[in-house]
C-alpha cells in the first residue's frame, strides 16, 4: 500500500504531523510518496512565490524549500526520500486566470 500526497503539503499547517500520519497508515513494506512544489532556497524568492500562490489558491499555506521538506522525513521515522523533478513555468497573470482566486485577488499579481 502506498500513502500518497500530491501537492498537498502546501495546504497543511503541520506538514511534519501529516508525514508522520502517512507513515502510520502505510502498510508494512509500503511506500510514502510526496509529490509537491519546491520553493526557492532564497527566502525573498520563496516569500514572493508563496504570496502569489495565496492569491491563486486561498487554501495555500506555504511551499517549502526542498531541504526543509526532505528534513521532515527522518523525524517521521522515514528513510531519506528519493527526489526527482521537472520545471514548470508560467506567468502570474495566466496562472491566476486558470485558478480560483478570491474576489479581487486576480488584480494583485504585480503588487
């Protein structure tokens, strides 16, 4: 049995607790899979990315840098994660147009 999370860690207030719960409910020998967005290790870039994501999706809490996300595994009793990725680029205006911002938030991307 696999215990998956697909782009969900960004909406949890306590992602470490969620990861521990994923391990708890996973069958012995199963896998925990986390597929998520990675924030820049640069704090200013990460803050701006998170600001934009909150405009796009009001349930957004925070995207973590990869090193922070990877650091949640050992305390949860999980082995170091295997990491792979791909790059997905979009401009803020078209991303907001395809999303579900709160009223008035679609006008704020360049703020």
